[in-house]
């Protein structure tokens, strides 16, 4: 009986060791919560990393991409008045990115966020637009100009 009890104890220890190994193995594969492009890896296979390690790499979602920009409270109020005066809806504002070569990016975005606080030093509020980026032309951290369009464009004819 003692011999059987000892074997059962060894089996139980082996099962615990297998469970621990499975748990450890589960931590060797890191899945990203977003799809996108990955930057330069900070570690290579075999490096020991833990909770206090630097990030393994940076992943940036590239389609759609977000463009953040500030507007002064005066500009925001004036834009809202102008849009309403023309019968438009401030939520229908179209956002275009102006690239460094001066051309307009061919994709059209929409505002999806206006911050709830104002920077006291600049009297500006941060806005964010979501712009489709299927070809990856826009990249994270890139500086672009922002063109806001509201309502239906119209042409003025002179005699």
C-alpha cells in the first residue's frame, strides 16, 4: 500500500509539473490586440522578458488611421455657427489630410472625437478624425495638414 501511495503521489506531482509547463508555454506566445504594422523588435528569441521589461515592439493600426489636431475654442464656435447657418450638421464635417508635398490625400475622413477639456494655455480643444488608409500612405506620427469641409460645395459664377 505504501508503494502504491508513493506512485500515486509521483503521478500527481508529474501532472502538476505538466500543468505548470503548459502555463509557462502559454506565456511564450504574445498575441496583439490590434491588427497593424509592427515596428522594430526590442528583443530577440531567447531573451528573458518580464513585467518590468520595455515593450517588445510597437504595433500601429494603419487602417483606419487617426489624425489629431487642435482648434481654438473661437474656431470651433465659428465653425458650428457657419455650418448651422448653412443648414448643415456639425457631425457631417468631412476631414481631408494635406500631405507634405501639398497634395490632398485621396481618402475622406470624419470627425469621431472632440475632447471635453480645453488647454488653458492655448484655449484649444483636441479633435480627432478617422481616415481610411488602405494603401498605408499615412503613418503614425506623420505631420499632415488638416482641411475641414462642411456642407455641399458650390461654385460662384461671375458675369
